């Protein structure tokens, strides 16, 4: 990128790592730095401040703002974490706009999946559509909505969170999608099908399936089919122009994706039968890049 072109910083705060990068107005990514997520909220904020300050010190170009995509439910107006699960202990209540980086640079804050969705909508798989349902499938299942090219947060900043949909019952208790078709759900399905004493990591199950292991193949495809059918229902209810699916589980490849798409198509009613189902394209930088684009939106407002 040109040396003096203005920049913003995108910051991705996740349960295991933090990723920060310099991004141009056009969405071009420059220097990226990454550290493991610290064990406490004060340490996380301190590490985030250090990451951003090191990026600012690395360039002579002006850095105009910071965008943060964080795990948890985020009040975007207050810049505060309303709720976070045990992946980030104590994170509930953290105020991300208190970083005070540089000369009080403006800070835009959003949930990580909403940041990902905004990036995919502007410079990724959804760039040709004005409305999207973006879904991430990993250790959990997250969702976000783009309406008329903007993130729709909802009344309580949880719009699009399809992971909380009740999809089954177990021992008279509701089973939500997050538990039903995520990466750990594939691990549990394989353990049951194979009769193994311990739960095997998803990466190992994917390798077994690649080598032709029948229980591994069936566990992956079964959970992909179940998710595909549920996403068809979501597409019908919300009627976005397209669905974008990302996260760690789709990295399994065609074995998972083909089963997902077949079930999605099979369960779409005629009025929405042509709804595109698209793989996310921004990869591991997606949250960081989307957060940066939110910063540019704030700077240019």
C-alpha cells in the first residue's frame, strides 16, 4: 500500500487469539500482528492497546481510527460487552472504548460475527448482495444479518444469532443449534458412531474421513445435512438475498460443504429456491478486516 495512504486498525478479540492489522479504505490489508488472548479482561485490554500502538508506531501514514470485533454480545453504542460466555471468563462488562490509544483515536466496536458479516458484505463473498445471513460454524454457531448493506443489530444486539434456535429435545430439555450441528456436535456424533471411549478432535475426524473411515464420513455429512436443512428454514423465514457460511468447520472441505448445500437446496420452498449459499472468502482475517471497515464507516461519517 502507498506509504502515506491513510489507515485504520482492525482488531479481532477471540477466545484464544487476538489479531490486529492495518487496513486501507479500499480494504487492503497491510501489516498484521497476532498474540494469544490474555487470561483476564485487564490483561486483554492491555495487550490490545500494545498491539494497536505497535502498529501505529510501525508506519508514518496517519492512522485515523480503530475497529474492534469481539466475542460476546456487544452494545455498539456504549462499546461495552453485555454478555460473554466462558470462552472469555470475566469479559462481560468490559468497555472496549476505554483503550485510549494514540491521541484518543475513535473506536468502533461490534460483535465478532457481525464484524465478519460486514467485511464479507463489503469486500467478500456477499459484495454483490444488499442483504445477507452470515453464519459461522466452529466450536459454536454464530449468525449475523446484513440489511440494505448495513449490520442489523436488533433491539438487544443479538439479531441473527441462529445458534440459539431450538432444533430438538433431549431428556425433555431443548437442544439448540449451537449444540446440534457445530464442530463439537460432529465430535460427539463420531464418538457415538465409532464406539470410541474418548472424543476425538474434529481435525482428526476429518483426516479419518479423508482416508475413507465410514463413521467419520457419516458423522460429518449427517451434521452438515442437519445444518443445511435448518439454514433452509432460516433462509425462508428471513429471506436474505444470500447466505454466507464461514468458520472452522467448513474448512473440512467438499465432504461437509456438498452435504450442507444438498440439504439446503432440498429443503428450500419454491419462492426462495434460488437463494445463493456461498462460502466466506476472507478467511482468518475476516473479523479483523470487517472491524476495520466498521472503523472506516465511522471515520467517514
